[in-house]
C-alpha cells in the first residue's frame, strides 16, 4: 500500500509487457464469445440508467484518477470513500423505518412496536391532506385521510403521535415539505408541553420543496415564497435547535418519478446548492448551517450504479462546498445521507420477490456508505405495509448489519476499476447537468421552464419501453410470470370510518379551543408573511400553540402567497 | 376511422404520483390517439367536464394514493349525471384485486395495475373506444 501512496497520480499499476500480452489475448478471446440470447439480453451493455458498459474494466479505465485528489481515505476530503475514518466499525447506520397511517393513535402504536423491535429512530409519514396543507374535514381531503400516512391536523394530533415516547431521547425524521415549517412548529410545541426544550430535539425535517416541483408534486405556494419559508426555518433551527437537521435534500422522489441515477444525483445536488445559495444570500455564513444539511437518496436495483452514485455524490458535494461556496469547516464538506430502497423497483406480481430486491438495494446503500436506511416492505406496492412485512424489512437490515460482514471494511469496492470508472462517469454526467441548469439561470428558473419534469418524463418513458421490449427483465412482470391472485396476501386497510372520526376530531379541536388567540396569531402570521425580514418560525409556533389547525395556518399564508399551479408536460 | 380517438388522462384528488399517467399519455399518443392530460389535483367534476368539452372517447384515471374507492365511483356518478356514461372510463394505480373487481362492478371498464403492459392498455383503449365511436359516431 505504501508504494501506491508514493505515486503522485494514477490508479493503474505499471503495465508490464506480460500484462499487456494478457490483455491482448483477452481481447481476442472476448471477441470470439457469443452474446447470450433471450430475456434481458438486450440490455447487457448498459446500466439501468443507460450508461454504456464495457465487458471488463482495467487499469486504463482509471488511470486519469489521482489518488489523493479523487479517492483519498475514508474521512478525508473529498470523502469518495466515506465520511467516517472507520466506517461502520464505529457506528452502524441508523435503521429507520418510515411509518404512518390512519390517525395519530394508530401510528403511535406502530411507533411503540418499532422501538420495541430495536429500531433506532422514528420516521413520520403524513397523509396527503396533511402534506398538501388541508385539514381532514376539508372537501379536498375526501378519500385521502390516513391513507398514505398519518393525519396531523393540529398540535393535538402531534401530542397523541408521541404519547409515551421520550422526544428528548429518540430522533425523529419527518417527511413533509410544503408545510414543513408548520410540522417543526408542532413538534417543538408538543415537546415543550412535555417539558423537553427545543434545543434537545434531534431529528430531520425533509422540507425540500424544490424536488416537489421537480418530481413529487406536493407543493402549496409558488417556488419563491416557499424558498423564503425554508430559509427562515433553516435560520431558526440553526440558532435554536443544535441537534436538528434542518433540511433533507431528496433525490428519492426524483428517482421514483422515473429519473436515471445520474439525474437523481445531479438534480438533488443542484437543489442542495440552491438552498446553500439562498441561505448565503440571506446573510448566513455557510459554515453556520451547512453541517446540518442532509441528503436522501434512492437505492435502485442496479447494484454497482447505485454504489457509484453514492460515492460520486460525496465527492461532488465536498468539492463544491469547499471550492465554490468557500466552506471552511470540514463538517460542511461532508455529505451525509439517508437511503430508501426503490419503491418503483417493487412489483405487485409475486410480491414476496420484493424482499430479495430490497436486500440487494439495501446492500448497495451500505456499500455506498449510507448513514441511515429504510428498507421497503414487500407489500408497499399494493397498500400500506402490514406489521409482518415491516418486520421482515427491518430484519433484512439486521441480517445485513450483523451477519454478512460487509460492514467490517470501509468502502470495500474502492479501487475497483469498474466502480471507480462508474463513479467518475456519474460525476461527469452530473457536472454536465449542472451546466445545463446554470444556462436556465438556476434551479427555480429551470423548474419554471419545465426542464427537470421533461427530462424525467423522457427517461421514465425510455425505461418503460425497454421493459415492454423485454430488453430488460422484471421477474414476475415480463418474464417468469405465474397466475396468481394478488388478494392472497393480507393488506392493511384504512376505513372511511377513520376519515369521519378524524374529521370529527379536528372539528372538536376548533370547537373547544379559545378563539381569541387563534385569530390573533393567524393575523400576526399573515403580517410576517408580508415582511421578508420577520422570521416566520416564532409566529408559526404561536399559531400551533393556540391550536390553529394546519389548514387555517396554510390559508393565512396562501392569502399572502397564493397557491402554485403547474404547467403540465408529458 | 376519420379522426383519431381522443382520450383524457387524468389525475384526481391530492395524489401527485404522475409517472404512470404521463407514461400512459405518451404511449396512447404514440399509438396515434389525441391525448389531453388534465394535470394534477382535479376533482371528479372537473375531469368529467374536461372529457365532455374535449369530446373525449375515453377517460383514463390514475390513482396511487389509496383514494381509489372514493374517487373512481365519484367519476362514474358524474358521468351518469352529465349523461356522458358512453365515455369509456378506465383507470390504473396501486389497486388491490378485490377493490378492482368492486370498481368494475360499479362501472369502471378496466383497472390496470402496476406491471400491466402498455400494449395491453393501448389495445383496450383502441377496442373499447373504437366500439363507442361506432355507436356514437
């Protein structure tokens, strides 16, 4: 090893004449091979994202890499090989299963179950009305209450959600974007009512609105006021919540919407840089907030492509944060990320096969150095997961962590000719996208022009065509199908009675609270929305403490900002 | 056939998952149909109005949020109320088999679940909307 460090550049060992002769013989032998036919044989020369692949990789493919500049060591800039010197030997990733359904009471029971099973942190899934800023009794909510997550209408629901759970001891991740600042305000208020100060709260709020316009489509306000809300929230949390990750910049949904791996990487990092620029433009010092930015990626089924994506993400991020934004604190350079296995790779057909897909995807995330992981349950493609399938998903992580030994060596694929070449290609493609985005004038402008949406729709259609043509095989879907009836497996169902009950519950909150502070706090909030110098967070906390419902708070803000409508492209 | 089939591809409720709807819209367009994509967050009333105004032969509704048992029947009711139930109404999404059977019983002509081949959907639309065109003219 010492000899390799002494070489100033190049990953390749000196190619001896014997080595070259071997390569020439291989070329001849390789040319004589007969490519296999049949299902899936149409896509052996490229990754899932259509990156061309060679049959085999060698020293020449990585010779342009500079060991110190491009790879370094774990915990060393640019962190290609990981952000911790000892990887998972010092600390395993956090096993964090996303959960939420029905009402706060039901979800609270699931949280107690998950914590008892050895899960480390909680992760809140909210239902669609909550994510879009509607109360459960509003007409827009019909049919959606409690379906994709838990319904949280007011502080009363947040209090129930964390009943019997020590909010000062666990960390909580909340997947919510449009109303993220409201959810943080509710979380703070619920904790402080139990006597836990906000400074002790650890967790992550997603709050990544840019990817909503790009992919997930759960927005409320237009992009520019939304950016202001996020900057306010980051500034507030930076100052008052030292253990809180202020934003989780997410590629997961971009990938689920059908992007390629390189698009996921590029668009996510571009979003991250847009937040960095917005905070800096608001006068914040980059090192004051950057250490608590975190990222959230998808782990799809193309094993090596995913690993390369994670490694490239760290390298690109470190370089930009140091060299473009002038961050001086090494913590600002380190890209920390959560990973979830790809929901879009799961199939409704033969759903048990999803257990296997998830295991491979989880391993890619771990070999890519993730800080936390959600493994999907086999039945999530059909409905909310049952307790049994959630348990298998969590056990999948435990087997990976404790039985496979992949955790014992940091970045075990570092130095692989193939993985290094693919990592480099990912970086190259991402940089090309950054240039395109810059030509639009930035991320918000590119969103307004429909650039991301169109790129993703194209990629998604191209992929679907390759499945239709059977260039790509999805086991159980376009090959190895069998007649089966999907209802054979148990599904968790949310009843209409639950919806009515939740609607009554929010009506009860409105009927029993003191009306005076409701009107007063909402009025002050609307005032603050008009004044860009007034941080919105304290006003939101006041509203929440007055038991204003989410829908009321959002309406007050919409009265100033308006609602966003998308120009649809397909 | 004198003019191409016209199909409204719709998203309803608060469900932002538009990958499938866009892929279907593209596939129907590539198969020679005229496709009107409603965009997100439409009410059942708006979807049926769009179909009537656009003189559509079919409506394809995509729902992945779990609200299918509420929203599909509301579109069926609207079609009946507007006297437009000759329009071929089909849909897709993460819909369990027994829900799909129930929706078909209540007037949804076909439900396509994840993994359904695009060609199967194109063939269905061509066949059923073609029949409607022959009847309605």
